[in-house]
């Protein structure tokens, strides 16, 4: 092959780099892991060259969305689907209902986008929808694009979601009233009350949408799951066996500190600080916020707490951001609390660099909502977790963590001793 031919072949290879399209459903807890997957695809393509397009939604967008998109490497293109109307939804709809409605109503836009990408020189080698967007997989069935589902939570939660239609068909009572725990292959037994939060009320529109979601998840030709073998070995083995039998498709298994909290941690003794954060969407009531603050103060425990705006109506009220408040969440803690705990505790409004915090030598425990991103980050950092599940699959995650004995008994005894005043209140 001559030099000219080699250059032409190299140019052709570059043009034909595999192009993967990823769809992230609304919410920071879904956007961040899908964006990280996009980064890893282009950075670690297993010897192949990849480009990606990350697609997300205008509805419920926030500063987090645009800062995340701006931080992506040049080989990750982005597309934001136009806002769809939601004015017909009731004001008190569960958080899942507007999310799923956005995904379904934006399908025509997604179809047009995928068609245009298919006709472009890059084409589309594969499409990856995240956990809450499986309706999008039907578009790929129609267009003939290989399709996968990215599970941003754990494999047990995915197994339970896939089982929802069967539970719907075979039971009539509310799941919280099931007389026996639900046993799924490779998973810890789950009481009905610990099952997925949005299926606890059959009369709520979110329930029927969850059944739809599970049925559409089976359109995937494979699953990418945010877990690892040491965490869910038995579940992975069981899921693979079911996949081999054709029951399921196959499964594959920080920013700069602007708030100064890491510098504060640098001044604390090793393993002395309890990190308190209930996720990007987790929301306490006014009473719970006050009682948590009172318990931390009475315990004398060193703490670093991320404070968000409280809500007396919805434990997931922070999921779509907090722009409507327009003030400082720290004013919702009890009067004088910040002054009385100065030096022992630190409160940070809205956001903190969680991965950096959990890996800091001064952090000895994590009071968490048990969202899966937070769970994996805590386990990776080796930080014991005290569970306070709030919504979605978080109760399920808390059961799995306690049953798998990921929490260490000695540390929990110490932590509970320090936090008796909190535990007595709830």
C-alpha cells in the first residue's frame, strides 16, 4: 500500500468511527452517570474508535445540565430535545409521572433526531437509553438500530422493575399488603412495602406508567448496569442464567471544591466526620430538617451536611431543581444552629463534591438516602452508610445493603451511639 492509499484508508477509518447515541432522562442523578458512560465510551473504546451523542431534555433542565454538557470532551456531541407541554398534569402528580410523560411526548423529536443521524456520515452504531426512558427503544426497533438500556441503579432494582408486570398480573392487593416477601432469583427477599415506591398505590397514574416502563425495558437487546461483581455477585449470576435462557436480555456489568468544605475536612481528625446528604432529589420536611439539626447538635458528632430546601408535601421535591425558591436553604435550619455548631459541624447549601468528600480521610460515615450513585460512591470509598431512604427504589437499596452486611457492625454501633438523639426522633 502506497503512502497516498494509507492516508486515504486512515481517513476512511476515521470517518467510520462507531457512533453511539445515549439518551439521559430528566434529573441530575440520571444525567451524570449517562454522561460518564459517554466519556468512557470515547476514552476506552477497547481499541476501537468511538464518538458519541448525548441526548437529554429541556424540561426540568437546570444549571447542572448545561455545566455537565459543557464539561464533556469534543468527541461527545450533545443534543437537547425541545420542551414538551405538561400543563395538563395535576399539580400533585408523583415525580415519576412528569418524567415519564416528558419521555413519551418527546418521542417524535427523538425519532427525527435519530433519522438525521442515521443519514449522516457517522451513522448510528448503537442506541443506549437510560433506565427511565425505555419507551425510546421502540423508536430503535422501528429504525433497526441496535438498542441497549443503561441501568443507572443496581441490578436488583432492575430485576424488580422487570418483574412488575408479573406482580401486576398475579396480585390484586396493594404491594405493601402482600402477605409474603417477594423472592426473585439472586436477590434478597423484599417485603411488598420495600418494593419500588411508585408502585405502592395502584390508583396513582404512576403505577400504570411503571408497568408500561417495565414492559418497554424488555425491548432492549442488552443491559448496561451500574454495579460490580463484589456488590451483587449472586444477582449477576442469577440474571445471567435467566438471560442465557432467553428470559432477559444480557447484562454487562470530581469537580473543584467551590464551597471550601474539603478545606474544612482537612482540619478534622481522621474518620471523625459524619457526612449527611440525601441526594440531588431527596427532600426533608420542615419538621424533619429541624429534628435532624437538633439531633446532630445534641449528639456532639462532627458533621458535614448538605442542606436543601425543605418540602412538607414531597420527599423528592428537589429532583427538578430549586430555582423557584430564590433564597438560601440554610435559613430553614433552626435559629442559632449554625452558630452553636460552628467548629464541630459545617452546613453546605444545595451541593457538595460528594466523591471527594467520601474519599477524604476525615469522613467516617455517611447518612444517605441510598440512591444508587451515592451507594456505589460510598462503597468504593469504603465509608459505612446509615440508611434514610426517601423515594424511588431507595428502600429496596437500603434492604439490600443491610442484608448483604455491607455496613460494618462495629462502626454502626458507634454511629448509632453518637446519633441516638436522631434515631429516637424518627
